[in-house]
């Protein structure tokens, strides 16, 4: 969020123009002046109102795994933000991962790793990506990753994630704040998932915002993100180690939207953090950056370097050789307090569409 009064005045007009553009685009879709396109299979969208940091990727992985385990053929459609490729890329099929994080984007690659048996396809035009895979495979269900504002693709269930720890009552539009669109857009949600609801937050303020913006009767679920284990990078990446496997002081390295959440998660495990370094979201590390940080960590008394699985996708493999400290990636798990009810809602959205066809 912009704090400087002078800078706030300078970007006020661009912020208002951005808001007008967003509202106009969504208005045109609501009035069907701009057309939304429908795929043959049901579409469940997972998205948010803010720029990054609500935990969409673990939530998408959770939903994909849950529906895969119900015997459905699931395909995740993602934009592939900051990937070094163009056009439609199939990141994984139901058997294996087909491409790396540079071509796929870090989050789609992480989804492919987290969801074996699920297809992941990237393209800026998610409808085109969906049509492409429908012509090549039998798909029972699509999950639209980060899709709340992607109105070009029609969806059958619109899930909106809201971070409990991010105050919304005084939230502002980009670039003054973190909102992608006005709070009134919450009324498009078929269900809300309040993430990080296990953290301290102003419950009354959040509930007031939700009550003012969502449609009456909209289901509300509560979820949390927790570190479920660690993976030793440069070693056997298939082996998930216990959260208690790391002892002694640690150094934290991350390039995510809200690094403070990562630090809080590590501290919750009782870890002593002697050094941290935060890079911008989706940062692609150089070997020199990794080696410099590991050396600084060693000099600070750290016995281990910890990062996130998303960051692990952005670390060059050659940077992990011959380091003075081991490097571990934290795996983040999504837990829903009302999992049976959420599962029932997801399955109902699939069966309702199937019955209409």
C-alpha cells in the first residue's frame, strides 16, 4: 500500500482511471455486451479481490486433489504468470509433468507437482486452453486458477478467497492499495473462503464488509494454511520430512506476495530465524543470489536455509550444488474447517451441470 502523501496524490488519477477501466469491463460482461464463453465440462473458479497473498495455489491444489479422489478427470487452467513461453502449454497430464517452471510459470509448475493425476494447462486465454484440452482428452471438470476477474470464461461455481488478516474496510484499488477491483465485486461470489482464519484478526470488521457486499445466503467457509513438512532441495525431492526435522537457527528466503506470513508460519513451529531476505513475488533467483544468501546465513549462525515450494521452482538447479548449508522448501497445506460442506458444494456444482446437459 502507498504510504507517502505526495506519491498518493501523484498516482490518484491513474488509480481512478484503473478503477474505471475495471468497473467498465465487468459492467460490459454483466450486460452481456462482452461475451463469456462456456466449456463443455463444469468450471469451478478460485480467485480473490487482492493482488496475491490469499493462498490461492494451496486452495486450488486442495480442491483438485479432492475432486480427483472422487474419480473425476480434473484439469487446472492457469495464466502461467511470468513464464518464459507463449501460447498454450500443457504443464502436466494425468501421468507426468511435461515441462519445467520456466516454461510453465512457478505456480502452475507447483500445482503440477502437488496434484499428480491432474492436468495443468496454461495460457492467457483460459477458454482457448480449455477448448484445446477438451479436443484431446475427456475432462470431467475444470478448475480456473486465479479466475475471479477472468470473465471471458463462464464458470459454474465462483469461489472467492478473502484473507482474514488483511483489513478490507479501508482497502484501496491498485496502485494505491492491493484491490484488483472494488469490494462490491464480492457479490459475484457463489461462496467465500476466509483464509488464515486461525490467525488473530478483526472478526467484526471482516463480517461487516462481507455482510455489506455478498448476496444473502452465500456460504462462508473458513480455512488455514500450515506447513505440513519440508523437502531437502538438491536431494530426494520426493521425500517429505517432518516439520520437526529442522533443528537450530534458520535463515528464511522468499519471493512471495506476503513474506510475513511465511515468517509467521516458521515462527509458529518454534524456529529461530536469524536472517531473512525478501524478494518480489515470483522472483527468479540467480545462482549468485542463492550462494550469497547462503553464505550470509552461515555467517549469521544459521544451520539451515528455508524457503517456500513456490520459491524452489525459481531456484536454478546449479545453485544448489556444494552449498555450505542445506536448503529446505516448506510445503504449505490447505485445511478447511468445514471440509465436508465444501466438498458437498463442489460435487453439487459438477452434478448440477451434468444433469442440465
